[in-house]
C-alpha cells in the first residue's frame, strides 16, 4: 500500500496548550489526512482535514467562536480535492474513508468524497447525531459537514467483531480488521473524543504507520508521555481516559521505536513525511 501523509489547512494555538511545559508562542497545527493507495481497494483516506465548508459553518455564532479560538489558514492548493488531483485521483475515486472522530478539522471534506464508504466507530457518531444543535459547539461538531447521504454510505465498525491483537501490538490488545484483509487495523483511542479510532497501516516498503489522530497533539507528547495543558480537559470526552491512552501510546513507542506514530496535528511529524506533491 502506498501511503502519503498530507494536510489540508492548519490552525494556530499556543504550544503550551498542546503539551505541558511547551512554549507560550503559537505554533501551526496542520490538519493531517493520509492517502492510502490499496492494491485491491484503490485510493482511500484517513480523515480529511479542513475544507472551505469549515468557513461557511463558522460564519455565525456560536460556531464563530471556534474560528476565534483556533484561527484556520487554508490555501486553495491544500484542499483535499486539489491535492488528490496531483496524484491523478478524482474525489469520487476514493473508495473508503476512515474517520478517526467527528471534530470539524477531521471531516470537512467528507461531502467531496461522493463515492466513498465511511468507516468509523459507531459510538463516535451515535452521540452526535441526536444532539440539539445548540450543543454542537461544545463537541466541536458541525453537522453541516456531514454529507446528506452519510447514513447510506456508512459502514460503521462492527464492534462485536473485535480481534485479539498479537503481542507485538501491546499494550494495545483489541483491534478491528477494517477491510477484512488485515491491511488496516483499527484500534480505539478513547479520551479525546468518544469512539476515537486510530489505524495501523503498512506501506509498500513494509514500514508500519500508526495514525493516532488526536490521542496526542505532538509526537513529543508520546515520546515523553507528556499530556497537554489541563485546560484541554475541557474539550476532551474524558481527561483521565485520555491520559491512559497517551500512556499506552508511550509504552508502544518505547517497544516499537521503528513504527511511525503519526499524530494528526504534529507539524514536525507531518513535515518529515511530507509528500513532494504538497506545495506549501
Ligand atoms: Zn479532535
């Protein structure tokens, strides 16, 4: 499988929010998405980053607060649809999109992917779909980003079809074989958002990648087992569980330093893998 790590837009926030002991200055948090070109299933995405719809959805209150808290920059060439074009891929060619969780910066291009199945942990969405719209902001959820035919194209992870992972995944013990061919293994990474899903995927050079979404905002947080500022607990689904998940990632990293752990918003990590096709 060919794996390209890309991003569609970035927001800025102080580093010390993302990691305890971080600097006070603002840093970039790119909104990563990964293009996974599967030999049998074709092009697939893990998350989608921002799109212009994010700006439409945050024009008015209360969503405008979201834009103020995390100012977003998005260049036209960084749009998912335009980056796919540089690979000769049309948006409707994407066959599967693995959604880590439903925060706006991970799903804003879903409506562009008109031929895709959507794969996510069912409890990640179940609690959001019936929220009164007045609570969307609290959950960083923007229902306008959900495609109108989302339910028809959804293939939520069947949580009862859990597999026991081999020892080399420890401390992660349970996973989900998302395509049935062992090429993409989903694991639950709870704490940041309910039902957040990370995936393991191996590239054509046999390198293993572990996409961990927002279970850590910076790679350094995994390396040092260093959590974000306590204020971040306000937006987490469960701060204590977040801490446990980060500790598991740290343990995994210690025993598997060769595996590429990819937090979705770590600029240093994303730049180190950046595809030559990415223009900025
Ligand atoms: Zn998030």
